[in-house]
C-alpha cells in the first residue's frame, strides 16, 4: 500500500497528509453547518450540500494530484498567459459581473449555474508572474526602472481591478506581492515608499467617497459599516460576530462534539465565512488550535521546500502561494474571534465553496510540484 501511494503521490508527504486532514475538517464542518440552509432551500435534504461539497472537494484534490505531476517550470511560462487572460476578465467582472452585496465579484460562465471569482485566477497568475519576473531579473532587483517599476505596474493593475469589489482580497494579494518582492531582495526603501503612497492614496480615495451621498458610496459604504460595527461592538449591527463569539465561548476547551453546534442555526454563513467558529464550538479550542497548526505547518514545509529547491522560480512561487493561502486562513480566523472586521474571506480548503476550492487545489498542486524536484529529502535535517 505504501509503495503504491509513494508511486503516484509524489512530493512532500507531510503536505499531502495535511491536505487530507483539512479535507476531513471540511467535510465534517460543512455537513454540520449546512443543516439550516438545507431546510430552507432543499426541503430538509441535509445530504444535498454534503454531497455537493464533497464532490467539489474531491475535484479540488484531483486538481492537486494532476497539477503536482506537471514539472513546475511549465508554470513559469504559463504565468504570462494566465495574467494576460486575468486582467480583461477582472475588468469585465468589475463592470458586467454578477453582483453580491453591491460587489461585482462573480463571472457567470456559459455552463448553466456555474460562476467563479476571477480574482481567484488572477491571484495565482500574479503570484506566478512575480516569481517568474524575479527569477529572470535577479541582476536588476536593485534597479528601480528595470526591476521594481516594471513589476509594480502589473501588481497595481491587478490589485486595482480587484479593489473596488473586493478590498480584502486585493489587500491580501498586495501584501503577498510585497512579501515576495521582499524575499526577492527588492530594495526595502522602494517597498516602504509603495506602502506609504498606497496608504495615503487609499485614505484620500475613501475620504472622498465617504463625502458622497450614501447611494453613491458603493462598496465604501459597506467597508464603513463593517469598521463601525467592529469598533463600536454594536450587537445589532455586529450580529455575525456576536453569534461567532457565543459559538467559541460555548465550545470551551474540548467542544460540544461533532454535529452538536447550536450557533449554526443563528450565524448567517456558518459554512463559509464563520466556519472556524463552528469548528471551535464542536471541537473546542483543541480543534481550533490544531487547525491553526495545520496551516502554519503548511507554511513551514513550504519554507523547507524553498530552502532546498535549486530554482529561483521554485523558491518564489512556493513561498508566495503558501503565504497567500496561510495569510487568508489567518484573516478568516481573526474575523471569527473578532480581531478584525468582517472581510468575507473563506477558510482555504475547509469552507464550503465553489471554484475557490479548485483554485486552492491548483495552488497546493504547484507547491507539491516544486517539492517533487527537491534534491535533498525534506526529512533530512542535516541540510
């Protein structure tokens, strides 16, 4: 059995194991948290969302498997094509996409009932493109014109197209981009100047928008309400976070047990944005900390892969994708415990989702593809 698994499942065995653990977390938590939704929309068929989610999850794992078989060098070439496809798709989504809460995030595909967030594709494309650029321009990383300026144009364009409809995703992608540039030895003074200019520009933009009539504020009004609800701790406006707090508080140290959540009946999105609160309610702080440990271990293993791979592109793409995935997970957890205002970010590979599961699978597949080419075994602690 072991020989069969090692024959077909290449790369870092620890990450494969962590993917399996996240999948188990996901199936148990989604099945438990979708009961109310099933009674509202599926006449009480609680297996509907379980089977649908499991199908998407298995598809995501299949994407991980087939992606990890592709030599990672091909993703360097593919990054250009994906980025050139992503930018017009982002622009089309911004103006013609399906709106949810005044945010045009979704692009409906010709296939009936199928849509996806173009920002998910753009995120992977930009990270791979930055990794490619840095790998090919190591001699120009300290040059403003040949190094920093050229790559920042692409980062600003992509993040700028995502920002109006999805501030949190744009912020995560921008932070990830800056992190990759920092690792790529781009001058710190350039990165600091971008941060200061960015903060100033966004602040001015928000101030201008907030002085417009409420019906003209668009997503700025939504951001304002979320921040005000977070800072004022108003139970009426902060209903989601209040219910999440109750879930965490009643979960205690060991939890109520699988399927015994009560707050799933009150939280508006217990299967996506606030699934971490449901996990703590049912599995306690032990289950919550173990889930956090899984994500941090993924980043640690990615760091080991990056340290031992003999490829600049492999280093940057592994660290970039792992950082983006783990950073998003930390944001989701921080919202659930009321450390941050509501962002709408899901828990990667755990929350019930559609195409986001598939793109997360692609990201993990690329990391595993890189790990297949590590010359020194990752279990060798002497390296």
